């Protein structure tokens, strides 16, 4: 009954189509066949039909089991398997077969590993560069529990974009991301820039978890203070009744307003909309930022 109430009040603008068709089957088969994972499937992303039909997906390294229990996330929590040393090469094979020119990679949180999984990110980025196919690599990394040496490993491998989501406003961290720290996430983005000033950085928030508009503004300002180049803003959707509730559905018009504000604050890449996720149209955002950087223009 509760589930029906939740479903019935879900506005049409946050309902994505059920993924089906040949392109969906092909991507799933290539990924599955190599024992890889995607956050698209693990998080049951509503954009799969749209993304897969354009050959877009986000790989998820280090297995499908996460060591954290963020209340917004559908990814399974538990004791993960040890890292698979062949995973970077298998991911490269999948990338070649799919003919990708821009690859987005994330991982589960691996607080059980001394470096949080940073070496696996670095090895994967390097393996993709070794293909010599001009592939751009965007990484969406966890906070590595604030380890500078872990972050250094990833930055040294030269991704095109380093993304780290703050996810929500600091007041909601204890109930949404209990093992994370807002300041630690901001610090990570700041350090990434100080390690490589040319590295493009990106972050994102989910809206609808109970945050106030003024709190979102403060977070956006603080992201700009650490020179974050791009931002994504999307509607939080509840994966199950065991997850954090949707406190509010932000309207499409409000997302448009957030986009305008973010651009005014100086973000060069902005994606803001109900179904925007941190990897949604990542290549377009990357190209947008590169264009602004190369021309010296701002929005
Ligand atoms: S938005 Fe990101 S996670 Fe969702 S289907 Fe597209 S690539 Fe996958």
C-alpha cells in the first residue's frame, strides 16, 4: 500500500523507459561476458534506454559490493571480493568492442583496501591510454577516506575529468552519507586541482532529499571556491522503501533555474534536470568545458 502511494505520486518527468532492444542487449552482453559491472545496472538508472541506445555507460570497478551504506544508494552493501588484477584489461576489451571514445569509470567504495581502490583506477586509466585510441577517461571516485596518496595515484594517471560527488548538503550527511564527510569531499576536489591545475573537476548533488534551496546555493558556492569546473544536479529517486525517502520532487522549471544560477556562479559545465545523473551525457559536458577553457569565454 505504502509502495503504491509512493508510486502514484511519482511525477511523469522522473519516469524513464524500461531498457529494452538490441542495443541494450548488446551492451549488457559485452559487460556481463567479461565479468564487469556498471553503475547503470547496479543503481537501476532511469536513463539506461537513452544512454545505451547512444552507446553510453558507466563502468563500476572493484566488484558490485560496497563497504558503505549510504541511504540513497541501491548498490549492495557487504564484504567485497579482493580486487581483480585482470579487470583493467577486460574493461579495455569491452571498450574496444563497444567502440567508445569517452569512458566513464566509477567504483564501489572500498574502505577495506589500504588505498580505497585508487590503484585499480590508476591501472585502468593507464590501460585505456595504452590502447592509443585517443580515448578520454572520466573517473568518478570515492573519497578514499581523505587519503592524499590515493588521490595522487589517480591524478598521476591523467584522467581527463576527475569527478567526486558531494551528493547532498552537509546538514543531511549523517542520514544520507553516514561514513562520508562533506569537508573531506570538498578538500578532495581542492587537492585534485592543486595536484594538477589543468585537470577538469566535477561534482554533483541529488535534490529532493530534504535540502533547502539556500543550502544548495552554499554548496554550489563552496564548490566554486575549490575551482570545481562542472556540476550535475538531478532528482533523487528512492530505490526501495528501505532507502531514504523522497522528501520532494523538484520541478523541471526549478532545475532550469538552478542551471542558470550555477552558470552565473562560474561553472563551465552544467547539467541540471530531473533525470540528470553524474555521468549523464558526460562527454557533452566535457566538450562544453573544454570549449570554454580553450576559448577563454564564459557562459
Ligand atoms: S546516466 Fe550514467 S549511470 Fe545512468 S545509464 Fe547513463 S551512463 Fe549509466
